[in-house]
C-alpha cells in the first residue's frame, strides 16, 4: 500500500508522508451534484498530527472536498461520491459504515460560528451527551474550553447563552464543542473568514496548540494564513468544465518557495485567484 | 407636448423659473387619497370599539338587573335562566373540557406533522401534504359538526358502549375540534421550525447526531417560542368554536367531568338562545352578551400572550 | 455497522456504545411522525366518506297518496299528458298552492316532465320511512332487502340520490323529500356579494395605508396594526353578537329597508341579508387586510424606487406599479376570505337567519338563510331523511368552495406579473 501511494504521488510532488502516518486518505475521488461533476479525481493524503491546508481560487471545490471527509455532503440529496476516502484503512463510504460515528470521529468547524441557542456549558456538553459520554460532563466541559483557549474568558458565565459571546469567542466555543466529542481529526471550513484579525490570530495560535492532539485540515482562501499556519498544503484549481481538481500537494514550505507546477506558482504569486 | 429647446435668452430667466418650478406643490387629490386610506384603516379600530362597547353595555345591563349578581355569575354552578340561576361555571367547564380534549388531539398530531414536513419530508411529499392541510383547514365548521354527530359519536358509542356514551357528548365534539385545529398548529409550528437556520442543523450533524437528535434536541428547542405561540392560538381557536359543539355536544348546561354526556358550552349556549325567538332587552338577551364578554376576554388574552411570545423571542438565533 | 477496529485511542472507552439504540429510536420516531401525517389523511378521507355515504342510498319510500288512485282509464300517472297532469293538479292541490305555482311559472309554460315532477311532489308526496347509507346500500343489499320486507311493508325500496340537479333547483321546504337548496344558495350568494362589496375596498384601502403611507414609528399606526392582528383571532360568534346589536337592532331603520320603503312594512326587521353581509364583512376585514399587506410587502422596493425616480407621486406609484404587481396575491387572499365567509354559520345564526323561509331572496332587504345554516338546521333534526339532505347540502357547499378555490389558483397564475 505504501509503495502504490508513493508511486502515485511521485508524478506531482515530493515528500509525501508515509502511509502509517496518514489519518485520512482520499483516493481517486470524484464528487457529483446530480450530473454535474464538481470535483475530479482527487488523491490526497492527510498527515496525522499535522495541519493540512486546502487552498485555491473560489469555487474550485475545496469546501466540497473538505465536507467529503466527514460525509457532510450526504445532507445534500443530489450529491454522490465515487472513489475511496480511507480512515485508518477503512473506506468511510462503504455501504455498511455508520455516518453518525464517522462524524463523531471527524469533527467540523464551520465558516460562520454557529453555536446552539443554549448556554455555553450546554453547547460544549451536548454532543458528548448524545454520544453517550460516560465520564463527568463538567470536567469534560472545562477540559474542552481550556483546550480551545476560552476557559478563562467564560469560566464565570457558563450559564450564559452561547450567542452572547463575540464572534471570535463563538468560534472558539464551536471548536470546544467539537473537541468535546473527542474526535481524531478536526476539519475547519474557512474558520476565520468571518472574524477580525485579532480573533483570527488567536485561532491560528490555537491550531498550533491543538496540532499535538488532533489532525487538522483547514480550507482557506487566505494564502498567507496557509503559508504561516500549515504544515502541508494542497492547491486546487478549476478546470474548463468547471470541476475542481488537485494541482499540487506537498509540505507547505516547499510548495510556497519552490512550487513544482506552473499553475501553482501563478496562484501563489497572485497572477490569478 | 413639443420639446422646447432652451435658448440663450431663456438661460438668463432660468434661475427664477426653476425656483418656482421646484416649489412644493399642493396636490389635493393625493391628500384626499391618503385621508381615505387612513379612514379605511380606522374601520378596524371602530370594529374593536364596537365589540367592546356592545359586549360591555349589554353585560352591564345584565349585571345591573336584580335577578343577577356578579357573585352569582362567577360563584355558583348552575345555569338555568328560566328558574333564575345564573352561574356560568357549567358553560365554562364544558368549554374547557372540549378544548382540553381538542388539544390532546391537535397538539401532538399537529407538532408531529410539522416536524415531519419540516425535517423529514421530501419536496414532493411537502407539495402533496401542504395542500392537504389547507383542504382540512378550509372545510366549514358546520361540516365538522355533521361529522361529529354522524361519524364520531357512533364510533365512540361502539367502542365504549351505547349506555356509556350519550348521543350528545363533549368527547366527540372535542375530538373533531382537535382535528379541525390540526392544520393551524401544523402550519404555525412548521413556519417556526423552518425559520431555524440550517447552520444549526449542520452543527448538530457535524457532532455525530442522528436526525432525530438534531430535530428534537436542537431544532425544536430553537423554534420553541413559535411552537408555543401556535399552541396558544390553537387553544383560543378551540375555545371559540361554535358549530361543532352546537350540533354534537348537546343543549343542556351541565357541570360534569364526564366527557361522554351532554354539556353545553359557552358558544353553544349563545347560538342556541339567539337562534330561537329572542326579544331585545330581556334578561336572556343580555345574558348572552355577558357570556360573550367572558369568551372575548379569554380569547383576546390568549392571543395577546401568543403575540408577545413571538415578538419577544424573534431574534433569538442571530 | 462496521466497527473501526484500528482503534488506538483510549478515549473510545469514554463513550457508551449507544449507537444502535439511537438509530433505532430515530427510526421509531420517524414512524411516529409519518403516522401522524397519515392520521390527518385518514381524517379527511373519513369526513368525505361520511358525507358521501349520507347523500346517496336506498330508502323505503311510501307515497302519501297512492299513485294508483291517480290513474285515468288505466293510464298511470307517469304516462299521462300535460293536460291531464294539469287537471290532476287543480283537482288535488289547494287553490292557494295552485296560485303560487302559477305565479312562479304558469302551467302552460311547463313541460310534461316538469308538470309530472310537480304532481309527484305536491300530490303523490313520497315519503321516506327509513334510509340507509351508501356503503350499506352497495354492500349489504340483501340484508337491507330483508329488513325492508320485514319492517316496512307497504313501502317500495328505491335508490335515492339526495344530491341531484333538482335538489339544487328546488326551494326550501319543511318536508325533507321535497326540500332543495335553491333558497339557501341564493341567500349565500347575495350575502357574499354584500360582504365583498364592503370588505374589499375597505380592506384594500387599509392595507395600502398601512404598507405605503403609515409611519410605523407613530403610535397610532402600531395600534392599528396590532388591533387588526388581534381582530383576526376573535371568535366568529362575537362578530355575530356585534352584528346583532349594531346592524340588526341599532341600525334597524337602515338594514330593514324601511327608510327606503323597500321590504314588507309589517314584518320588517333588521334580520336581513344586508345585516348578514355587513357582519361577515367585519369578520373577513382583518383577513383581507393581512393578506393584502403581505402581497403589497412582497413587491420589491426597486419597483417603487424606479417609479419615484421618474417623478411620480405616491398614489401614481401605488396605482400604476405596486397594486398591479400585488394583484395576484390580493385576489387570492380575497377569494380565500370569501371561502371562509361562505362557510360561516355561527354569526348568522346569532343575527337571526330565518328558520322558515321558502321564498327566494329578492334583494338586500330580504329575510335570509344560507347554505351552511341549512346544513345546521337539517342536521339538528332527528329524522333520517334530514340527515340525508344535510349531507347533500354539504356536498353542494364543498363543491362551491372547491370551485372558488380553484378559481383563486387559476387567477393567481393568470395574473402573475414577472417583475
């Protein structure tokens, strides 16, 4: 398995992570909405305990690819996927796989903060409770809020509504909520695009701390953010038939300083996008 | 109208002409129309004033009469005007009983239908079911009354026994009123559920929740104020319902907790008394206004509470 | 469900293995929600079934006057000529009744079939001793025949369509077998005409005022809006009481037609079509206003701005742009309100619909009865055959409403303006 992946990857980039270091892997994935092919033939590894950024011009399918990792596209009636998405070697799109469990293990933070209209405490505890968490919920809430770097700011007002926080705090609350169900991987769909620069900085620092415990995949249209915050980067582009495809993948430093594909270089230097 | 080209001489005279041309014009027609429209709007105020005045005046005449007192009205439990008993509780209790039975039917069914339509049904299903609900809502209440008497009562009698269930009873009236009210509960609740932003559903699903958990533990609580408002409006509607009880519930004011016997409600009584020969300025005439006043206050109170709930919690998610 | 056995995570023990019960409970509740919807469908079906069941069926018919006695020279009554039928009528029917029939339509102008119909109705006078519902009539015919032979000798067993063209064209009558809904239908139509005449202009005017002219920061306008919303929730019987006190009693000189010397002076009172129509107008006014407001609100502001930008006055904008664009919604809302008004019973009973009216309404000052009131009165009578004609009247009412709502849909599609 390791050989074939490496072989596939040689054509496009360098220094792919070894197979046993992969948390997720996409192989030959095409995503359709009805008859329209939105994403074409993506083969992409996601390294464990690293931050992988998906970049590219708008509309090239980055979010669709991200949402394919935790089967969120299932919520759209016309969406379908062929190819394989492997989690620990298991294809999560196999017919006997329970999407509910997939989503507990692979969590998601959305573009616009969307806390529940419940208290801060209930926001964090809810996901764990319905998944049957057996330990102490109070300890879990505190631990998750600490990991999300929000505990000090809210520890005296856990009963207040989650909506009473600022935008940046709400997003960290959403991160805490996701952490509370103990996922292995956290997917982030442009988590900072609705936030101000200071809040954005806090989230980026948070990502670096979370990296040691979780694997993070982040979609961002902000190249500078990808360049400074991620370890691996995948550059997507849009084809003539309006489908998205993977152009290049590699360690962030290499991709930004020495891109292999001219299209990558064009995008990075701002000639388009 | 020919196009007049400005000549250089005109330019000299222009500033004065422009000033005059720009001056605000009095348009009597426009003003009259606005006044007319306002007058139309005030008809509604006059209606409310009319209702309050009419009900209060006759009710006052009723209470001023020697044969009646406020204490007797609200304190005693027998309503038999022919022999001078004017305690309203039999009528009120029958109203409450039919309303309670109706709510037992309408609230669970209406909310379930709303959840199904909003969270589970495909677009095609929704296109079939919503017109169906509209048809149910459009059937005149007198038809529901016929249905209660000729279908529901025989069924109840065959289930519980003809000696237990009288021909006129509040149970079949209550059940049919419940069916009548389901579309109201369903459509108001569905609007409330629909207004919950999709991002909340996605957040719940992203945490590994099943569809039921998402619907019942996230969406319904978020829509709770709208659903509560729907319930309150439904209660108000059921209390004011007349024809079903007039046909199926009986013509005997009767204070009882047994839903299988006849008992006349407030609305049923008003309709029965006024349907017969009624001379003005008799105590019977005045009594129906007193009952009407009680009914009006109850339903208005419920509607106002419902409106407050909706307005207060309107912006709860954003 | 496949298990992820490549689990290197101790945290997994922290979560109970509760997915199977959660999925099961999810499926059960989906069943509950779907079942509720099915219950609604069943309720509507039961209603329709019940009504149709009552409007057709077998009946044990007995002639009050045996037809055989009317035979002339061996020719049965059904075969007799128009002249012979006329003779029968003059012989057997009271002179007052003959006069009435002649004024309605002279015998000479009636066809033989029509004369036969009159003879059967007034002379032969068939009566139904017992009626059976449609499902029994179709499925349990034998049993009914046996019952008929045993309990109702002297009657013949006939299949009766209580809903028939003659049912719609016959006037009201105290005898169920002869009764028709013509009087009530005309009463309903007259009443609705008055209702729309008053409610539509006032309702539309109020809606235009609230949406286009009113400044909603001013208190009076907020009061008006709240008031209208509250009025929409007032029980309809209260409107009836308002109508009784104001239109019937206080405005009696106007509504009885006395001031115009219309209407019969001796029996003139305020319980006329005019009072009924006005009362219903007040009832539907809030509905028309709210519906029209929504239609007007839906017109995009870009349309108004374009009009103002060209120097049009407010009324010109409203009349030329806003109202035409909002028209489909306004029409639909009005027709829905009319549907509601046609079905209203309680307020009109309180106002005093006539229980014994057999003459067609001739104008706004006539006494009145309406279709739903007939249904109410007939349902309240104990005899079987009154239930049957109540069911038939319900079908007429439902067909009327269906036609009205279908018209609403057609009108809405036809007048939809693309903007």
